[in-house]
């Protein structure tokens, strides 16, 4: 408890003139500060934009250097001992107040300081960015000179006398939840403008590639053609002749028009909508149903089927494999819970059974409407797609009429994608509130003349319902990611939860979740068929069983406060 009050201010503080301002395309000049150690030695500290704090090593006391640290040149902040870190922060920020339960940090150098920098220095992890923002809700993301940021003891790293975690020298955002991960990625961007227009700047890190770490992460492109084309365009914009020869530290310029909403500049509509949804997620209280999922209504959908085998790659096809996972989920739910479970589609020759081996594509499938609608190619494929949500909505309406809790409704659609081969693992799509229509009515030609269409082919959503639909779906998706991690099932490395698909030059949300009246809905891309490791997993019946178990565990966890 007393660790916060033992920090002593450095003596002989002197702020040296900053270097000449660089052109707009470069990072701000570093701040150099001269301070004295307790023994009276003069030391220079250097604070750099996005690179953090380092200390001149030649005269540092041995007690300030972590074991094995080379004192030559500049010593990074993370290579200092706890005593050295406390001294360096007191030297660089002498106006900070170190109290028993918190630190109050005053912004002195707004050109090089950022929320990410503060989180990295004081909490030991830049990815605590979102937590730091949450502790200071009245302060803007773009720091201002004189602003005082509160860093509670629970967020402060243990090296500084707090109860937080220490530093992580890998890519620390990899283990974060979705919101924190997106905030961490945003913290790695800066914004600039040159003769070609406005852009977001990103510096490549060790082990990163332009396809995955820039295009797939920061834009909504994931399909092979779109990713490749945009990577080439961004490389050209950044003056890079060969995308295969990019080195760590390379400045990448991403035109603002290509950025996904979470990474748009301050004041943009897309960023405002993103923040509104995130705030709704935090406000939304989970619904309790108990471990047996009593009175929970679940509809399971397996994508494609019949004459439509879906995506194909590496000797696999989408339809049969995702149907098998959906059937395993259905079996586990029926055996282990009291949830009411239905499917939208059935393979007549197989029924609702799973298989250990899948040899050839199943050619017969039917949507379980009244009468059943065969997926035989006689009608446009859009009909069978639309009938899935029509059927599900009709089942949900019957559940509500029987006095079922509308908040205990869940719709899951299983798929396998064909993305850029650098992408691996599961990805989950939720219905982006901004892309869900206020009203929609399915024309008669697309209803297949089924009985369910009479009452359920038209939907209407209030603004509040759209926002809640995305918020609850994000909550479930986050729960599912945790369950997949526990089963050691690969998850997409860059933004595994998304609320929009960008293909063919347009943004859209799949119809099965766009028009779903379920309180919670998600489209689960189990794997990327073009990735060989994903394909190998999907071919394995044991993997499909573990995946199904993870989904069921996620459903149970989601309905448990």
C-alpha cells in the first residue's frame, strides 16, 4: 500500500529543447529531459511517440538496471528495475501526484504522449488502454496539455507499487478481449496528410505482414482478391516496391476511406457508431437461465446444403462440415440441457445425426418450413437463404406467444469461409446496428409460398432494438471466443468479431442475422478453408466435436450472470 508514496522526485530537472519538427509524414520529435539520480549523476531521458521511454544507460546506478541489461546506449523503460522505473517516471513527470490509492498523471508533452503510452508506462501494458479510458470518462482520447489522468492502484503495475500486471514484450493485444484488442490496435495508429490526401499511419512490427497486420486488421476486407488488391494499393501509397520485403519499423499509410469504423478519425460517423455500440454492450445486463438453459429458445442453422456446397478449398467443401458441427451442437444441447432446440435445415438421408467421416457432398437438403423447401436448385439460392430467417422468426414468434422470454432467444448460423490464406481460425459476425433496416418485407417470389411467410416474412426494428441486437450478439460472441480458447481452437488473430462484411465493393450483413428477430444472433465462420491448418482441423471429427462442445459451453456461460 505504501509503495506509491515512496517515490522521490528527481533533482536538477532540466527540459532540453526538442529536435526540429519533422515533416507531417513523420512522427513528432522526441522529448529529452535531463535529471539527476539520487547519487547526483546527470542522466538524459527520452520520450518518443509510440516508442515509449528510454534512459541514457552509461551513468545509471546498477540498482536501476534489470539483471542482464546492457548499460550501453539507450536502456528501454521495461529493462529498468522497479526502483529505476519509479525514478524515471518521477524525473520525467515531476508534477504527478503519487497517492496511496492512485496516481494522478498530468500531461506535459501532448505531442508524444498518448493514452497508449500512459497505459504502457504506468500499467505495464499498452493494451490496458481501454481500462484507462474507462477510468477517465470525461477526458478525450486525444490528450491535452494540463489534463490530469487518474491511474488507480488496481491498474498500476506491480513494479510501481500497484496490483496490475507487468510488461509483455510480445504483441500483447493477442490475448485481449475484442473491445480491448480493437482499442489497442487503434492506439498503434496516428493520422497525417500529404499531397495524396489524409491517411492513418502504422509502423510494422516484427513478424507482421501487410496482408494480415494491416489490411485484414484495419479494413473490413478478408476475401483473397480484396485483400491482395488493397495490400498492393497501400504498398504503392506507402512507397513500398515489394510487399514481401517490408521490414519492422516501415511506415504504412492507409487511406482513410479504407479504414474500418473502429479506426476512423475523431469526429467521423463510423467511429461514433462504434463507440455507441460499445457503450451499449457495457450497459447491457446478461439474462440468467441457469446451467440447464431452462426456457431458452435456440435455433441452429447450417449454411448452404443440397446443390449448394458453399466454399471449397483444400479438398473440403463448406456445407457438410458445418452441418456436422451444427448437429453435434444440437445433440449436446438436447442431452445436457433443457433448452428448446430446432434446426432450420435437414439432410433427409442423414437426419440430425453427425458423422465421423465425410466422403462426398450431400446432394439433398431441405429447409424445415411448411411444407419443407428443397434446396435443389429449382428456385434461386436467395430463396433458401431467406427462408432460414423466416422460419426462425416464426419459431421465435410462437415462443413469445407462449409467454417465453424474448431475451432468451438465440440464433446461430454455422459456416466455413474462403478467406485470404494468411487468415486462420474462427471469426464471428454480428448484425451491425447501422446496417439493419428499420423495416423489410420479403416479396412473394422469394418466400417459396411456405406457411411461415404469412406471418414472418416482414420485420420491423426500432433504433433501440438494432443497438441491443448488436450489443447482445457481441456479448455472446465474446463468450464464445473464450470457450474456443479454452478448447485450444484457433481464433482469427485480427478482430475475430465483426459487424460487417465487405465484398464486391459494398458493406453488408448476412440476411440470416440481419433480419433475425432473436435477441442474440451470430454467424460463426468455424474455419478458413483456404488455410491448410484450418482445413486439417475441420476434416477431423474430434475437432468438430470439441468445437460443438465449446459452442454449448459458451451458450451456458452466456446465460449465466
